[in-house]
C-alpha cells in the first residue's frame, strides 16, 4: 500500500458489494459487520477502502477500469447462461435486462471519461 497513490481503484471483486451485503444483514438480523479497512484492487494493489469505488465515473486507475469492464462482461454472460436454464425464476426479458445493464456498466468503465 503506497500512501502516494492518487488514483481511485476498483475492488478486485468488482461485481460484489460488501457494503450492500452489510446493509442487508443489518436490516434483516440487526447484525452490523465492519467493512474492511483495506481492499485488494483490480490492478493488484492493496489500498484503503476509501480509495476504491465501484462507480465508473470515480475510478481513475486505468488497469482497474479494464478489470471492472472485463468482470462486468463476464458476469453478464454468466447471468444469461445461468438464468436461461430449466427451472430459472427469471423470464427471458428479465435476463436480457440484467445482462444489458451489466454490459452498459462495462461500457462505462471502458469510456475514457476519467
């Protein structure tokens, strides 16, 4: 962890959201776990949690942006594959909407806006 790194990174698990899981646990069971103080990023660095974001408009590390783009594309393909199996509770329209949203996020990470 280098205190001189000015970039905002993306967590290595770009499509998972620890904060959302924490909020769900708190709302459901009244349990509140601590968020990590340091996270591993898509570019392989370990940075303070405050220097990581899942929002495309905030991530400035180019390697992390590429990592997040690839992760969202991979997850979109997985959503289509898994939700298309027999017995799935998702309709084809829901499956397409979810995959399209993930692909749109991937596109936002590939845009050179930062």
